[in-house]
């Protein structure tokens, strides 16, 4: 590695950043500052920038009605969650052999419904709450309130569900179940911990394609049919990337006799 060149370029970027900070806080003509930065020492004051006019060039006040509308839009900016309709059975050898799955398409009677994602990971309002909650080990009650509002006011399929379950994790065993239990209580529904993760898996976003994403999950989850209700269930996860985990567990729940699976995730980590 050309460490000398890397150090030089890093220093140049640092100087550019410092110059931008100076520009933002400068107490002189903005145009004159830029001209000097470009080695033009002949320019005078422009007479048109905020410093020269001694007032803002653009309005900095925001109408309260506009601000309220923007906040409402951000808080109601949930996204559709589409589960997979085809699988790689060669990568799901354990499940294919156990259940006798065949074909390229996931049978209609084993599919979960389309669901919802509350936010994008780390983005303002809900996405930021999700990231903070994951780091802290517990999701804020505000996310419970937002999800209840989504389910009861804007998501008819979820409003018809009669119980709640969730995707387990061996890395953070209490995080999602705690959220799902509190959500179930807020919705007035029973929570059943029916899905068990029997082995650790790699993050799905590290998998190169559909084959490896399926193979990464082969034999990783089990569903206890004796604990399941037949009624439609709200299936909860904290973050969704490839949607294969929700797809597979939905199939396992349908195999266990659940008549409808409605998936939900707090945040999407998928690229826009």
C-alpha cells in the first residue's frame, strides 16, 4: 500500500472539511471567501450574500402547518414487505426432505401474506429509534405505539390477526420477544413463543445470492405445532434484509396449521 499517498489524500480531505466549516461560520462576504479559496485575491464583496445584506437570503422560518405535515408524513412512511414466491430447494435440503417440498414455486397454501416495514434503519424518527433500541437492548415504547397505530388504523390484514409470535435470535435472545410481547399486550392479543432457532446463522446480507441465502437458513428454525393457534398470526422481526427469514418461518407456520401469516419488521436494512 502506498501509505504516503493515502496519508496525503486523507490530509487533503481533512483540510477541505476544515475549509467548509470555516465557510459556514465565516464573518465575511461568502463570494469573497470562495474566490480567495480559489486563489483569486482580486474579488471584493458581492453585495448579495447574507453577510453583505446582513439578513438571510432565504427564509429560515417554517410554517407550523408545514412542519406538522412533514412530521406526520415521516411517521406514517411505512413500506410494503414482499415475501418470496420461489425458493431454492437444493439449498433447503433438510426442510425439503422433512416436509416433502417440491417445485420451484412456493405453494400458495404455504405462503405468508405481504406485510409492512415500519421504517428504514437509522433514518429519522422510527428508524433512529430502532437503531438506538437495538444498541440498548430494548425497543422504546414509542415503537409499540407507532406499530399499534399502523396495525389498527392503516393495515386491515394485520388488524384481523388473532395472536402474535416473533423471529428468535441467538445473538440477542430477549430483544424481539420482549418487543413482541409488549406489542401483543398493547393490541390485546396473546403472544405465543412458537418458533425456535436451533442453530446460529450468518447475517443474510453477507450471502451472495438466493441459493446461499436459503442454504444459510436450512434447518435453522423449528415451529412447535402444539403451541400454535390456527388463526392468523402477526409475525414480528426487528430488521429485514433479504426477507428470506420471514419467508421461511411463514412457510413453517403454515405447515404447522396456521391459516394466515402476516409479517412485520421494525426496520429495513435493504439498500434503497
